[in-house]
């Protein structure tokens, strides 16, 4: 289950690469998804890691 803090965070956060909004693609996935460029950002120990050069496995 996604914590309330992450849910509140995505309401105000933007992708560092394209400034689009972000979402949680799957409640069980520990990642955030950019709605603009499609970048995925990991959530590690409850903290979103949102650097423009961060890539998850499978991203080009």
C-alpha cells in the first residue's frame, strides 16, 4: 500500500526532466511514473529518488 506521504507528494511534484506530473502506476510497485516522458523513478525506503539521470532497469 502506498503511504499517505507519497500520495500527497505526487500532488505537488513534477518530473525533473520534463516538468510533467507524476503518478503511481501500480500500488504494489515501488516506483513513480512521469505522465509526460514516461520516466520511472524508484521509491527507496519510502523516499522517491527523482533525479533526471535516474533510470530503472528496462529504460533506455
